[in-house]
C-alpha cells in the first residue's frame, strides 16, 4: 500500500505542475499577440531608416558622421547582447548566446578585445560567467520596452565608438520568424555599411539635398537610426520570448499529461494486484476452514 500511496502523491504533484505550465502557456499566448503587434508596428520604420542610411553611406555628402567612417584596424569591439529577463522559454537564450560566444572566440583569435552591453538578465549573467567586461546593462524591462530605458545603456557603446575606444559595435538578438521559429542574429551596428545594413535589393542609390545643412540632418538621422535598430531588436526578442515560452509550456503540459497517464496505469496495476492478493488470501482462508 505504501507503493500505491507514493504513486498517488506523484500523480498529484504532476497534476499541480501541469496546472502551472498550462496557465503559463495561456499567459504567454496572450502576451505574444501584443508583443507581435509592437514588433510589426516598429518594422516598417526601422526598415526604411536602415535603407536610407545604407544609401547615405554610399553617397558623398560634404559631412560624414563618425558612425559612417570605418576604422582601418579593429582592435576593440563592443557587443550589445539582447536576451530575456526570465527563463522557461526553451533554447531561445542559449541559441543567441551561442552565436555571441562564437563571435567572441573569433575576435579573441584575432587578438581583438571585446566589451559588452547586456540587455536582459540572462545575457548579463552569462557574460559575467565568461568574464567579458560589462560597459552597461539594462534589466527588468517588463513586457513593454521603452526607448528612454534602453538609450542610456546603448549610448555608452556609441560614445565609446566616437571616442575611438571601440572600432566596431555588434548587435545580437533573436529575430522573430513565426510562432514556431525564432532565429538568432548577430549584425554589425557600427560602422554603418555592414553586411546587415545594405539597401534593399533593386533599390536605387540616391544623393540627397540637405536642409538646413548636412551635419544637422545626418546627426539627427543617425541617432534615429540607432534608436530604431535597438528598439526593433528588443521588440523582436520579446515577441520571440513569448512565442518560445508558449511552445515550451505547451510541450511541458503535454509531457505532464503523458506522465500522469503512465502513473495512473501503474497505480491501477498495483491496485489490481493488491485486490487479487486479498481475494487469494480470503479464498485460501476459507478453504483452510
């Protein structure tokens, strides 16, 4: 009977766990729709600004911003790593951190030093564990990203680039493809003109007329460009987080259901065996009398 009691306890425990994972799945599904709406709303603006800046990098204005000037030699780089604050979202953070680790190893092989900006608690903890210097960090952003919260930490990397302390800045995040697929991305943020900052295929390169003057227009445009890219990366990562969490919790709920079924079958077998044993004892006793 003690075995049956243990099985009943396990069944109850797994049932309670399944209730939690099912509730988390439903919450993630609700948050996922809102996160996807924010991501899709930000995409057109970010794509247009990226396209304009890519064309601007090919133009020849009288003034060229520091963000548009590539360094002849790269000795130090900055890496902005966007991850989640919470876990239970499958391999989402693991995949993007693996991409970051590969890049850091590649840079280390070239004797290039790196320092990082962490957006999200998971990335911060990982970077601390592998002893990467942390320039700035943003954690506990909640479900809705705000630019005023992000831009302070990002500005540390931008100022370091302008001051010559770093020669390139990379941005790592998870891109939302669909509910079942999220893709880790590592793209060059600065200097402008990296592989991920090219104009759309078939688009025409333009030269521009500036009003009031090139410096004022380009400075403002590139500031908006950086803000748009970082904000878009965070919204993509949040949409990916909720999708991954919903899928992970659904898988956990389904596994819990299977475990409950197996435990109930084991319990029924043990109960049947106990009843059979009792009947055998009764029949044996009656026969002896």
